C-alpha cells in the first residue's frame, strides 16, 4: 500500500522554468493517471509473492523488513535530494518519525507475519478492510459524522471480511489476527497522516517514515541478530520488494494521485488485492473458493462506495 501524507495529495516537481510546456489534454492525463495507479497496484500486489520467495530462502520477518526499508529509504532520499524538497521541522517531523517507527513498522510487521502464517490472498484481502476502519475510527475518535452510504460500506466490508476469513483453511487464527491488525494499524496511520500540515510534501514524508521504520528494525537487529537469505533468489526477492513493491510503487502512486486526485486514485488502487490474488494463484498455486471471491468482492465494493461517498462529501 502507498505510504504518503494524505493531507498533501499533489507531488512536488522541479522549479518552474520560463518556458512551460502546455498541459496534456484531460483525457490523456486521466489515462496516464490510471496507468500509473495500475502499475502502483501491481507493484504493491506483487509484494506477497516476493515475500514468500524470501521466506523460502530462510530470511525472517525483522531482517526482511530491515533490508526492505533500508534499500527503499536510500532510494527515497535520493529522490528527495533530486527534487530539492524541504525537510519537515518541529512537530510535523516528530509526528512523521512516530508514524514510521510505530505505524509503518507495526503495520509492515503485522502484514508480513500474516503472510508467513497464511495465504497471500487472505492477507491481502484482510488488509484492504482498512478504508472501512478509517471511516469507523473517524467516527469514534474524531467524531466525524457517518452518512448512510458510509455505514452501508462499513457493513459490506465487515460482511466481506467474515466471508473471506470463513474457516480460513489457508491460514491460522494467528495469521488472521495479524492480517486484521495490519489493517487496523494502517487505518490509524492514515488518520494521523491526514492531520499533518499540507506543506509537508509526500516525498519528504515518505522518506522520513521509511527511515524511521528502518531504524526500528536496525535496533531489533542489534539485539537479536539477523537471518539473511541463503541464496541469490532470496536476495533478489528482497531487492524486488524494496525497489518494485515499495519505491517504484509509491512513486507511481504519487504520479497517479497528481493526475486523478485522491478519490479516483483510491478507487483504482483496489486493483492491488486483485493483482495479489492473481499472482498468488499463478506463482504460488493458491486456490480461491467462491465464498472467498464473494468476500473479496464485498470488501472491494466497500472501498469503491467509500470513495464515492467521499467524492459526494467534497
């Protein structure tokens, strides 16, 4: 999933020159935005397949996340320097560091633990209950009113989760717990990020968040050591997670977000668990029951309903 400042949906670009190229037609801009979001969803959606390969090479979850965030963090800081972004200061910087050290690190650990204890499809669908949890927590914590459409979407997501979990023959009860915990933590992460000042750019916030998460797993490695991959395939899988499923996926999402806006971008990003299900079936041999497919359809439908409700509110 994309991890950027929700309060600042546009990406920063290079300084304007005297000669400004004419803006592309709206239809072409929309098409390119859809393409970027689709590529982002494919990058995020393939992470589960890469993770399974890394686990097969003997790496453990803390080591995998240390390597992921260290490599991705280096890439994001390079982008940060190339775009000459401004580093947040004061309270926003502390909030971003907390989001990375607690929110992003905790969410990633929960999701990857769920992957190690169950199927990739199950983990992906459970994670995608987070939009409904965002709406629910907004009501409980921030006292935001819920429309009938939002309440209906939350009910759809809960029903979809029940169908998705079922007896969970492809995962343990602990795996289901970590999958739902990942969604809950991510919902809190998004609510926190939405309250950051709009001046905090997505590139800067992403670089700080990833670095803080890397620092957490660096500290863990100091105390418990690391379990590195035992073969070249495992190393390639970890590099793919960092480059394809983190850095490139975030960059593509931000490009699509700039072209489509947050509402349409969130709708098209529902391709992410679809890609996970397809790739897991193709490369991991995972089979999907009709009940699981129905549950997934309800969860994704809830995301689309929530996005449309947000569009109507705006």
